[in-house]
């Protein structure tokens, strides 16, 4: 189609989002242009504002508009417990449970040598410094249970070994309400090993 350069660019840019292919990007673009032009303008402004105003928290590396995020600046949080997560989305998931009242360190990724992601890319030195500040007593490895997440947790556990810290890993096992015949074998095996 001639004369659709800006539409083509919009579709290509929407494809940057995870899980968005060509057809989904086209549907979003057509919807915004046909049914919600005001929403498109608001979305564009929100993106510009977020890119301009958001940066990493000086302590935990999550996104914030201040020097310290709300969690790191909350004096009621338990500074002796530090949960290490891969992404701000993982941090938000833990927060939604309401079960963890400590603080966080957000890696902003995970070790993946095949993708060229090494310890320096996930803030290993900053994590070591933070965990060794004399305040932190327990480091909870809350990385995902993928091959890369497991490797990252193992690396961090080794890095913190011998520093007088309690290093724990999130428990995993059979989800409540599930039937064993439908649970994957790896989950069952880990549940057996980690039984209590």
C-alpha cells in the first residue's frame, strides 16, 4: 500500500512488545486509529513520560521516579531479608502475595551465556555489595525455575557462600488443588526432594 508509511512504522514498533506478532500489532494499530485516537495519543504520552521519568532505584534496581523506590524507602520493611528476583514483574508478583515484608534486589535479567549475558550484566557486584552491608542476614533466591534462573540462583549462592549469610531458595512443588497425574515430572521430583 502506498501512503501507509506511518502505519507500517506503527505496526513494526508494536511488534517490539513481547508476544506481539504481525497480526496482533495490526489489530492494535487499526483499533487505535479507527476507534480510539484519543487513547493512542494518551498511550504515546504515557510512553514518553515513562521513558523520560523512570530510572533504576539506587538500592534495588527496580523502576522508580525517585532515587529510591517506595519499598527501599519504607522504614517498616525488614532490611535484614533480601529477595533476589529477575525482573520488576517478578518483584510485583511477590509483592501481590503480601507474604514478603523484606527488601529486594532486581537483577534485570538472568545469566545466559549463549545470549552473552554474564554476571556483570545482572549486577552481581552490586548484589554482593548490598548483601555484604552488615544489615542483610538472609538472601532469598527468588529467580525463576527455568534453566537460566536455576543457573543464576546457583551462581549467586556460590558467590555469597562463606559470607555469614543465610542463603535460601524459593520452595517449589506440587500446586495446591492439583492432581499428581497432571503435574509435570520435574515438579513432582523436586517436590519429593524438597519434602518436609
